[in-house]
C-alpha cells in the first residue's frame, strides 16, 4: 500500500487531486483542504502528485 501525504500548509483546497484520482482516495476535510480519506484505494498512478499545483502531495511510490 502506498503512503500518501498531503501537506496541509501547502494545500490550497483546489480539488484537482479529487478530480483526477481514479480510486477516490481524496476528500475535503472540515478546513476545505484535501486529505487521503481512502488510502487503500490508491492505484499508485501518481496523477495526484503530477496535478497538484502547490506540490502538496507526496506518494512514496512516486518519488
């Protein structure tokens, strides 16, 4: 299973990761920022890392 991290200080809440993720890994938290709510669904495609304009997302298999 991939380790997914969203740096909450960098996340702008744009939702690009939510839109691009084929596994539905990400959701918005109460602060309107993305977090990996369903990390077990990660398909290790690295699309979230590539699309994040803030560079807030890291996935260990994408490094």
